[in-house]
C-alpha cells in the first residue's frame, strides 16, 4: 500500500515540472481570494499551456524582474499594484496587468504595458446618477495623488452628460469629513471613490449620515458599503476582469503588438442596490 | 506557620504574588488609558498595499488564506475541512480563552468549561483532545504524557487567526489523528512605533480579566508584547480559576529581504476541578514556557527557506484534597515535568504548477511523572520527521498530495500519506475531496502506549450561488483503529486492556447570510454517528447532534450578537443534562472613534435562560451570569 502511494506521489511530482520556459509568468502580490479568482478567470480565456507563478509575499526580497526575465515567458501577467510596480522595468516582454486601481501611479508606462483597470467607467456612475437618481450635481471628495486620474476621467464624462461635478480635495480622512460638511445644499448625489485617504470606517459613517440627513443618495464602488448607508454600488467581479485580461493576453500571444491592445476598463459591472435606503430616499431602483 | 487550607479559592490560594500582578496590570491599564487620552496622536503610515486596497472593496474574511500544508494557500485551494476564526470574530465574542472560542465552532464539543479559565476539554465530532494538536506559532501546546492541551489557559488577545482542521493532518503536523487547532499569533504592527490596546472586564463571582498589548515597528525592528490576568471564583463549589500570561514577539527584517523572529510565550493556569465522588476536590497548576527562534529567507527567486529552533518547558501539578478533613489525598496527587527542545527546517520551491514544501524536524522530549510522591514514569523520546507535500494548481483544479515519515526512539516509525483535491465548478461553487491516514503518537504514559491509526474520507461543497447566502456542507467518515480502552471483569474486578475500532460518520452543514441592515445570521449543524465496532454500540459522550445559531448586528458604533449552541452529548450514565440550548448575548458600544484611537464598552450575558449543558455531573455549566468591560485601542 505504502509503495503504491509513493509511486502515485512520484508521478504527481513529475507532472508539470517540464514547464521551465513558461508561456506566461504570473506575478502577484499576495495569495488573496480575489486575486485567485481573477487568475482563474484569466486562465479560462487566455488559452495558455503553461503558467509559472511568483507570489511576492512568498519571495520576500527577491529580484522578481530578473526571475521573470530568466523564465523567458512570452507574456507577464501582473496581478495587483505591488506586482505591477515590481515588473515595471521590464520593457522587452508584454505585460498585462489586472486588479490595479490606478495603474498610472505605478510608473509602469512602457508601450509593452496594457491591462484591465479596476475602476468602473465614470460615465456609468454619472449616467446612473443623472437618470436614476435625478442628480445633476454630483459631489466627490478625493485625494488627487491617489484618484486624480479617475477624477480627470469623471470631468470629461460629466461634460459629455451635462452634469456638474462638485469636487473637494482631502489629503486625509479628517479633512474628508470637514469637506463633506461643505457639500451641504451643493450636491444632489455623492459618489464615493476607492480612495484610501477618504474611505475609512469612520468616514463611511459620516458619508452615510450626510446622505440620510440631507437626503442625498450615496453611490459606492463596492457592495459592502450598501449595509453602511450607500443606496447603490457598481461592483466588479475579479473573475470577469480576469477573463477580460485573458482575452487581451490571447490577442497579444496571437501576434498583436501590446500598444495596439489599449488598456480597458471592466467590461462588466453589476449594479447592486439597497432597496430600503432607496425607499427611504423616495427612489425606485432596480438591480 | 499555619498550614495553608486546601479549600482556598483561587484568590487566596495563589496568594499575594498574583494579587500584586493583577493590581499592577490594573494600574498599568489606567496609566495607558491616561496616556492615550493625553498623548499627541501618532499618524499611521499611508501605504497603498494590495491588501489595503482590496480591503476597500472586500470584507477582510473574503481575503483569507490558510496554512494547512505549512505553506500558505487560499481557502479555495484547500481540500481539508478548515474553519478560520479571525481576531475580529474573537473580539466580537468577548471571549476570555481559546476554550470560549472553540465552544462556538460548529462540530466542536467543549466540556468542563465551568468558569473562564477552567480546565476545559474539547472534541471534534468524537475525536478527543488526545488526538488533536493545538499549536501556537507551530509549537504544540499538548503535553507529551497524555497529549492533553489546556485550551482554557490560552489567552485570546495574542491570536491573529485560528485555523481549525477537523480531520487527520498527520502528513503535515505529525500526531494529529483528530485534527489541528493552529494558532497564528499577531505580528508587530506596521502602522507606527507604538500602538496597542488595553482592556478590563469584570463580572459576577469575582470574574476579572485585565489585558494589555503593545506593538509597533521602528525601522527594521518590530515588536508585539502582551500580558494578562484572568480570575474567577467560579460558579459552582470548587471551580475557581486563575490565569496569568505573557507573550513577546520580536522581529528583525534583514537588509536583503529575510527576517529573524523570536517568540516567548508564558502561560500559567490554576483552575480548581470541582468535587469528585462527593469526597475529593483537586486543583491544577500548569505552567508552560514556549520559545522559538526562526529565520525566513529567500535563497533564490523560487526557493524559500525557513529554519526554527524551539524549546518548551511544562510543569503540571494536580493537588487533591479530601473534602472531609482538608488533608492532601496522595493517591490522586500527580506532578509532571516535561522538557522539549527541537528544530525544524522547511524548503518551499515554486515551479510551474507546483508549490512543493519539504522539511525535516527533530524533537527531543522528556517527561518525569510523579504520582503519590513516587516517580512512576521517567521517559525520553527522540523524534525525527521528514515531510513533503505539493500543491498542484491547474486552472480550476488543485491537487495536494502529501507524505510524512517519522522515526521515534520511544514507539517505532510512522508513515502517513494524504491526498486532497478541489475543483471550482463555477466562480461561486467549490467541490472538495480529501483522504488521509493519520496517527496519534503513542503517549509517554504507558497506559496508552499503543499507536492509534485511522483513515478519513471527506467530500464537501461550498457555494454562494444563492444570493445573500453562503453554504458549506461536508460528509465525513473517520475510522480509528487500536484505540486503547479499559474495562473491569465484574467477577474479579481486574482491569482488562482492550484495543478497539471506532467509526465516526456524519455530515456538517454551515450557513451564513450576507449582511443586510448591518445584520446577518449564522447556523451550523453537525450529525455524527459514532460506533464502537467491537461492541456494535454507539460510543457514549460523542455528541450525535450539535447546533449553533447566531444573529449578529454591527453598525460600527453598536454591535451585538445572540448566539445559541446545543450539544446532544449522548452520554447516558454520566449524570449530565443536555436538553437545552445555551443562549449568550454579546454587545458593544464604540463610544469614541477617533482617527487613531477608539474605545468600546462591552457586556456579555451568559446562559440567558439558565439552560443545562454538561455531559458529566460534577462539571455543571454556570447558570445565567453577566460581565462587562472597557476596551481601548490606539
């Protein structure tokens, strides 16, 4: 019995090791469930035969860029911001990123770099605010160092949709709460951005209180905020984004130049609604 | 000098040194409160790591990974039936010790938890404490003599995460026929040079719990320090308890990416053990010192190295007295002095589809056991272990083969293989399959010196396809051979040693709803059919049905939870009562939430409806009682 078990083990150990020159090298920051889901989505559509994975939290101080080069992959998938920062010096291999909120702040600006951003298009949020919430004045509080690009995109979308953005700057949560009070009477809807300078446990409560007291609906970027007072959220699914990145990678592996495959925003997002908050605000919303 | 009374409660028995220690902690607590309220605020480091970003989008438990094979894996790639309890969940329980936490886990039976800090025992669907490894920082809490772990002596404030594996995992963790409770302790805080928390609670019957934690990182040096004192006069005669604990973790990050870590863990627990046979009462004093020195280092980009030296000292005394006269009762008075030193090295190689972990462990243990003043056991054991496991992740499929081979000087060699597989049917549905051979290391106690072996077969499904509902179901069949048991020849009253075969089969179902209006519901049910194959009878004392229900609320300012647990102990003849649910209420009010500090008042109502839940008559569970306290973090 023991001999049989050892033979089975030996076969399993040998399976997959010949993949020394992996077709795709995956670099990811940590082993976290959303990253794993995104990776599974990628593998489902990229159609690659061999994948080698470097997890930064396991490798600690290793020179990952050098390790990636030595693996001679045809493409690098960077999952998360930390991974994209670590491979930004690679210019000779196509790099596709995934699960990165603000890729422009990572310094990975080469022509070989493309990927799927984590933010839902600003136009989706703003047209929802205008059509479903009846808001022509949408309030945003943000730290330009962190979400500047998203706000720039929002300005352009607002101009197209004829919406007025009321923007306040905050460098830390305390300032965010102060700035929130200045929006009283100035906005018809509030849009919460994924900005760590602004979104904390305390500030979310302040946003929810502001929303309730001033009857201004709060729209968030993740469904977890529905329970804290947001009326709606556009949620992105890591597996969906992984599949989208997989399709981009497939095009590059089939011969397309990475600079001909421009970065994309999530193709799919799911509107989630808190019906009780909506009812309290006199809104009729459907998911 | 007057002789000390054998009937002293914990408060008087431990004398002035404990009182001085608890007074010191109390003073320290108020000093810390004062310093927090008056000190200038420190600013937390502004970093946008992946984890911090993802925590904006997801709840922390949605990011969980586990280390059941000694190398981290996401739960979605883990074939074993693993339950993970986070520090936040422990805090929401207002728990004092590990026993209080285990009591709330579906499929776990906790007995003898008669007061905070009591000498509680626990089982996983019939797998007794003797078959379950409890590890703190990778070092066993179990003694070598009986493989018993005093979970009532483990403070919860040092715990970052508990991973509970309810199946044999000997291929990774050695003697673990029933499973593993793996305690991962807190790391030094990255948010500043001086952060921490302090809490004090008090309740009926002199129940007091004072704790403090300090943590921080200065350049490459990180520290985490914790200390606490827990005491209670108990809720039945002779059930007083007192625990003291100190914990330190120091971490030095090397310039080239590795790190060196030193931990020291001191636990002292001194519970009384109720009245037995209406004649005697006993008190334990168990002191444990555990220390580790570990190095983590990346040898190459694919190969990481971990080396750990460990040492433990255990000093256990059971002092038994006659109720009638107060005199020591020597036949049951025992003492056990154990020492263990050892080391382990682990290499993890990541290549292609594989994450391969292999290692070598060495332990030298000794035990001196004194009964009735006579040294009856004086043994040593050398143990060499070799283990190898692989996690093969291929698209939606994960395969985890593992083997371990162990050579011991005391009880021969042991081989244990395991094989696990997971398949993600969809993004929301996961199938699990796991089979393993496990063993329980022969105890140094000669009465239980045979090697017990067993196999498990498990299959499970985990799904969140139904909106707002997470479901997990597991079917299990565990077989254990060569279990040592004793019975008496009723004619001659001679003790007869038996070797038995037990089969435990059943299902475990857990459910949790998504949070709606800041509220969510949890439920767990476990059915276990445990049979003794020698007699064909059901095994007494193995809970046939267990239920756990909970209604939870948390709006970040107020939180509350009503939890109920029920164990049908199936222990006729033990004099126990177990027809009632035990309902507890935990509530908290975060009355101050500043940018860098918060303060919370909390209250717990135990056994609100005076339910009865105990398998054996002397160990009656407490009736309704209340406690409350203040917790401050900065």
